[in-house]
C-alpha cells in the first residue's frame, strides 16, 4: 500500500519546478511593465506639451521654451555618473560578500571575490573623478 508521501511526490516535484519558472517570468513581467509605464508617461507628457504649443501658435502667442527640468531633472552625464556609482557599489559589496563567504568556508580561492570588488571600486573612483571634472567645468564656464 503506497504511503501518503509517495502519492504527493509528483505534485511536489511539479511545484518545485514551477516556482523558479514563475519567479523568473514575473520578474521579467514587472520590469517590462515598469518600462512600459515610464514610456507612456513620457509620451503623454510630450503630447500635452505639443498640444499646448500648437494652441499657442494658433492664437499667435509665443511660449517661452520649457526648462530642462521639464524633460528630466538631471543631465545625461549626471544620470550616467549616478548609474556608475550605483553599479560600483553593488559590485563592490557583492565581491566583498563572495570573498567573505568563501573565506569563512575555508575555501583557498576566496580572493576571486575581489575581482568584482575591484571592478566596483574602479567604477566608484572613476565616477568621483568624472564628477569633480564636471563640477570644475561648470564653475569655469560662465
């Protein structure tokens, strides 16, 4: 006579396979939804801006140009530097975590964890140097 666990073995295996698949699919779907909603927000904003400009032209009014803050609060260089700092911090801490975990398990090759850590540190240093250079250029230009 089969036990209760033998009867449930197939559904448990199916669930064990389905969980990672569902997690990956949902993660991708959430990312795609965020991208789509950001795209729609930008398109709707530009459509409203265009409609306002067309209405002003029909009435003969001249609208002043919109500030750059309307299209985004940061310049592309500032966004790139912020992304570089974020990526650098992530790589630094991932590398240190890997090295620490491998050292704690007495794995002799724990130093491989310092490879992503050094990449992260390089990104952080590069980002700081670029930020200083950008500030010097902004101060020196009228």
